[in-house]
C-alpha cells in the first residue's frame, strides 16, 4: 500500500457518504483536531483555539 492510498480511501469514503471535505466541520478540520489531541499538542489553555 502506498502512502497515498489510505488518504485516497478516506476521501473516497467521505465523498460517497456526502461529507464535506474542507471548511467548518469538514473532514480535514476533524482529522486535524483529532491528530492534535492525540499528539498532546493542544494543552488545556489552547483548547478554545483548537475547536
């Protein structure tokens, strides 16, 4: 599996389910927020800016 395949599969699934990819509440925003929290880059004092 190439590095691009998981991303392509995720985008394909999001599109097929009618999800917005970008913008407020979009897939990209949700993935970014999730990634920040998992990496512990969002401290409690920054949580209001990560929403």
